[in-house]
C-alpha cells in the first residue's frame, strides 16, 4: 500500500478533489482517506475561532488549565487577568464545543475520561484517590456553584436602586390589577426589604 502524504491530501481536498479521487491517487481505500482527513483537518468549530482562541482551545485540549492556556494564547498582564479570560472563554458554547471535538478526535470522550478517573478514585492510595475525586468534581461542574464574587456596595446607591425597584413593583401591580390579576399574595416581606419604609 502506498504511503499517504498529509500535506498533499489537504491540498487535493482544498482543490476540490473528492476523497474517492484522493484515495485513487494514493492507491488506498476511500475509508482510509476519510479517516486520515478527519485526523488532519481541524474541526469546523475550531476553524470559526480567532487565532488566539484556537491557541487557547488547543492548549486546554492538551491538558493545560484554563489560566495557563490563556497565558499562552493571549498577552495577559497578570495571572489574575489570564484566569478571568480563561473563565470567560470556557463559559462560551463555541469554545466548549471546539475543546470537546478536539478531545473526541483523540478518543478522549467524556465517557472514556470518566472510566479512567473512576479507576483513580478507587485507588487505595488516599493521595491519588483524593486528587481524582477533586478532578471528578471539576468534571461534573460541582465547583461552579462555589464561585466567589467580591462586591463593593454603596448604601446610597442601594437605596436609589431599592426606590426604583419599588416604583417598578407598583407599576407592575397597577398593570396586573388593570389586567384583572390578583396581586395580594404575590409579594411577601423578605429579609432585604424588612424594616425599610416603602
């Protein structure tokens, strides 16, 4: 069987040749060319990203943390800004799809990773099993609920916002009353508004 050449395959495909024609040229089966094209052609989800986003996705798929991937792909002024960029990018559906497709191309499907992880979770060495448990929580998004937000609150601004909320609430109640909707049980006094004059 004649050996194929990835650059030549890509060139022929870009010229508009069919995979069957490419297979005939190399004297191999169309299935072999199809398989090769899947390995050497980047997924469409990756092609649609900017170069820096592509670099970020490739780094994440290679096992880098989101922060390290952002440091390598973008000109970050600090590790903190890289962390922010990494979080923002990984929250995007197109980035997640690209990472997922790249990993699947390499056979690293979610199911495969979960099976491998389970073997480590069940390890008798507590250092290994605890690290694996930590990874499993990251994999299923358990840590997402524990994000911390730092807020600087200004009481005067809160009072203004509370006033606007009350005005909007009264407008809504009036509109609902005009529409014949009962508003008596809609609002109950809560911790936030308790003791604050309306």
